[in-house]
């Protein structure tokens, strides 16, 4: 029985000192520096205040639904539903390698091609990387400060993360097919902490797909993070597909570092969850760096999607382009809060930020807060947000040709999303994402 004080309970919920002690005991064989980082993180988590509506970084958020109570860290003895691994294996995209995790534990893999392994490509669980690539983990794991409001949750993630994906691409190596990482939650009240770390060295190229899903319809707590590092001249494409159960509370913390002449394209597809918050930080640290930040969201029933972004230009001659599109139905809510920061030395910055909302219900609500903070005088920065309904003439055109109202709406939403999907150049991936969007329409109202 827990003897935690009321203060500890209010700040830590289900993740108090006794639960953390059990977690440390379960990972006692890992390196001392890793365990110490976990201890420091849990101390920081327990001491930090919970977010409040008066915090600018949580403005408009439904904090009443964000609870740390009622969840549990699944034990290693939790059974794995075989259908989960079958679904992971059936993901219809040719891949260079695959990793699967259920409740934060490795649950299946598809070895990387021998010719890529011979060239030094590494795709392994973080638990293995602690043994073989510890110094890289020290340098890059959760290395960037959280500046979008979730420092407390970042500390919680570091304290309890059990495993995740470690992907390393050496200098000059190009991987044609994507690497697929699947993260699954299983069991009522399961708390999971998925993590993916991608290191692309100089002049390399890689595509990574992160999948987040529930193996049942139960409520879960999912607190994920990723670290993307694009070395000089490298090209990284990252696709995040979030489809947690409709009862799940989800927070995802994404951090990207882009070096000289490197290019990073990230696209996040948001489908699942009851309350889903997504934070995306992109730092352009050297001349010629380019970051493209894309997102598509379909909100139905009473879902809330909370999106916070930060584009930081820290060097001259850098570019960033953000386009977030949301389709809102029923009684849903979205929040977009984005900021572009241009440091004093970042002359010749070219930055763009746009949030577009397609309103499909009188009861839906879209909140948009784009912003600029420019400290250089030779830049080109634009930002904006729009909220609009389906063009009645377009809808009439489709219905006049015998297309049912629901199908006409679906076609127009696909047209709205196509601007983003058309930017992807990985074979098979745009059609895959279209299929996932279609599946949400098919499940609507069930």
C-alpha cells in the first residue's frame, strides 16, 4: 500500500516513488549513468507543477481530462495478443527493417538486410543500444530542452521509458525502403512510454515510420517521444501514425535537430485518442538546413487534438515550412499553437507556417495561435491560420452526380488533405495513409 503524501499523489498520480522504485528494480542491470538519469528525471517530475489553464503553453487545453491517476506500468509477464504481431507484420509497405514493441517491451523484429548491416546500419531496441552504443545515447537521448510546456512529462518519460527503437545510419549510406517501428498498448489502464531515436550521419538518407496503436479498446496512458538528428547533408523522412484507442490519453514529444545542408521532412497523422497532445520542436542549427513539418488530423465524436510547434532558426540561410491541416466533425476540438523564432545571427531565414481547419460541424471548435519572434533584420517569415467549411458548390457538384452526402464529404476531405500527401515521395506510403484515413471514416459512428 502506498504511503505517499497528498502532495505527492497530486503531482505524480500513478507514478509515485514506490512505483518508480519497482521500475528501477526491473531495469537494475542497465548502465549506472542511465539509472542515474532516470533518478534525476523522476525527482524533477515529482517536483514540477502540473499544467494550468493560465499557462500560455496550455491555453485552450482541456486539462480536466489530463490525469496521471488510474494507470499502471505493465509487468513483463503481461501476455502479448498474437493478433497484434500479425497486424504489425501485415503493414502493407516494403521495409528495410521492422521493430515491434508491446507495452514498451520488444515483441518482434524483422532483421535489416545483410548488405545494410555490413555497411554499419543499426536497427535495434534501446535496451541493446545501451550495451553497444551507449555514448551515442548519452549524447542524443532527450538531449533537447522541452520548450513547449511539457517539461514535467518529458521527465516522466525519461524516468519510466523501458525500451524503444535505436536507428543509426552511418555516413554516406542511403536506405531506399522505410524502417517500420510499431508501438502497441495492451490491457486496461496500461501506461506506455514509446521512444524512437534516429541518428542519420553525414550525407545519409533514411525514412522511418512510427506506428502507435492500441491492441484493445481500453483506456491507456501513452507518453511517447522521439529524437531525430540529421547530420550534415543528410535526408531524413519521418512519418508518425497515431491511432490509439478512443479512450486513450496521449502525449507525444518530438524533437528534431537539422545540421548543415540537411533536410528533414516529418508528417504526423493523428487519428486516435480521447485527448491527444503533440509537441514538435525543430532546430535548424547550421546554414542550408531545411525542416518540413506536416500534419493531418481527422477529429470525430468528442476527440481533442492539441498541437504545439516551435521552429527555431539558429543559423543563417535556413528554411522551414510548416503545414498542419485538421478536419473537424461532430463535437471535436483542435488547438494549434505555433511559433517561429529567428535568432539574431540567423539572417536570410525563410520560414513559413500555416494551420488550416476544415469545419464539418456546427459543434466543432478550432483554436489557432500562430506566432513570430524575429530578432534578425534580413528574413522572410510568414504565418497564418484559416477555418472554413466545405464549399457548397463543390458539394452540390458531387451530390448532383448521385454521390451520397457522406461519400461526398469524404471525397472533399481527401481533396483537402491531398496537398500534404502529395509531398511524400516514398513509394506506397501516400496510398497507405489514404487507406488509414479511409478506415477512420469507415469506423465513424460505430
